[in-house]
C-alpha cells in the first residue's frame, strides 16, 4: 500500500524555501492522518497508509 503516493501542492510555502516547504508538507500530511513519504524539489508526498 505504501507504494501508492498522494501529491500535495503547497505553493504558499515556496517563498519560505525548502525547509519551510518540508515543514508545511509534514503538517499537511499529519492533518490528513498520513505519514510524510518524501519532500524533494518542492514536491510533497504523503503515504496512503494512515497513522496508527
């Protein structure tokens, strides 16, 4: 199940740089009840599996 990923687009945090973007990425995944899968090149991906 973890191989299927969900993309999240967070344009607002691009102004904050990569660190701010990845922080916002983690918060967005957490709000959805998902784990952060990756945060590279301003692409945020959350895993499909829920936080247990």
